[in-house]
């Protein structure tokens, strides 16, 4: 009889998950995630050289910017050294991904 009572109690409760992840409040001490404005970048390599976690790879010839999401410690040094403000740390939550290679952009 305990199982039926437990099942009915949970059926009448609202779900524990949230439909819209944007509705989840972001904590005040959240550092954010790195965003790169490619049209403002001058490919100077300062962000790559300053990154203590080696989470940024820049190829000047091909104009390729690779940000390794799993290695980033979100210290903000890349944002500080960028002369054109092409790198910005935005206070938006990081999205969940299914595969590790999807975490690089």
C-alpha cells in the first residue's frame, strides 16, 4: 500500500525539471562564458599567449579561433588583454553538450 500512496503523491506534485533553462536564475558570483566577436578580432594572438589554461588556440593565417570550453578556468585574462575587445565574458549559463568535441567553437 505504501507504493500506491507514494505514486499518487508524486503524480499530484509539479515536475522537478524546468521547461525553459533561461528561467533558471544566474547566481551573482557566476563568472560566465567566453564569447568571441570574430569581426572585431585583429588576430594578434595576445589572448592565446595570456591564457593560463591554454584553452584558446588562434591560427592567424587561416583566421581560426578555437576556444576549448572544458579547459577554460574563466579567469578573464583573455578579455583584459584583447586590444579590440573582441573577447567578451558574458554572464550566460553554459549549455550542456552530448559530445566533448561539441564544446569547442
